[in-house]
């Protein structure tokens, strides 16, 4: 099994412009990408990617373990921003590019699938 923090960093790395890791990603998108990655990995291998447990939530899948890792990972910077409509968002970005090593293949393979889903769902 992989560490939750490693997967979060890999997700942020693959969903941002790799020339500039200052791109911020909303927590909901990270959570959904993590869930998709976990589901695709299980579908392909029959094994769990991490020990994160997910529950059904109004806005999509939710994992307390992923949230805890987002809040404690020293390589992540968090910022709170307010939308034009007044809704508060938690955004995360990497402080430095991660050493994704062993996570590269699983994350890049699933990132391609997740990108197609996001492009279709949010366009």
C-alpha cells in the first residue's frame, strides 16, 4: 500500500502545470481525483491503493484520512479563498515538486482516465 500523502502529492503534481507548481487545486477536486485513483487501481489490480476509507457525501466521496493528510503534510500549502458568490474554498499547492518515484506509473495512468472524466463532466 502507498502512503496517502504520497498519492496526494502525486495528484497535485499531475493536475497542475509542471513548469509552475504554484497552481492551486481545490480540496473537492483532490478528494474526487483520489477516489477515482483508488477505484481505478482496485479495478486493475484487485488491491487497495491506500488505507483511506471513503463515505458517500453530498458533494462526492469523502475520506477523513485524506483530509487529515491534507492538513498535516508539510509539503502542502493551504489557502482559503472566497468566490464571487461568497463561498469559501480551501485550496492546496505543493511547496516543492515531490519525489513521486514508485507512484509515477499508477498516477500517470489513472490521471489520463481522470482527466477525460473531468473534461467531460466540467466542460
